[in-house]
C-alpha cells in the first residue's frame, strides 16, 4: 500500500476525531445557550439546525473513506475514525 495513501488515511482519522470532539463541544454550548439564555425563536432554530447539519456532515465523513486495497467501506465499525486493520481484507491502515 502506498505511503501517501496511508498518510491520507491517518490525516482523515485525526480530522474525524477532532471534528467529533468539536461537534460535541459546540452541541453542549448550544444546548446551554438554548436552555439558560433568552434568545429568539429564530436563533434557537438556527442553533438546532446547525447541530443537525453538523451531525449529518460528520456521518458522511465517517463513511467517506474506503480501504485502498479492497475498497471496503471503513465507516462500518465500532470505532470512530479509521480502524487499525481493514475488517474485510486485513490490510494495516494505521
């Protein structure tokens, strides 16, 4: 497997985990704002829409990468990011 493909998978793994953490921090702050501050209904709806939009984008990112060897989707797993090995062909990915 080419080193540049492994590096891209590694970068995707770190980006996915970083975005996951940032998403949950944003979600907690947004829920705190909605619950504890007097905000307009439009602002509240915008925050809720942003939370759902972020969740959709993160889901798409999780399922975007495929194994460079067998092209199996790497998103169907129990862990976030890229697994250490491909669940289908066993190729080392990290």
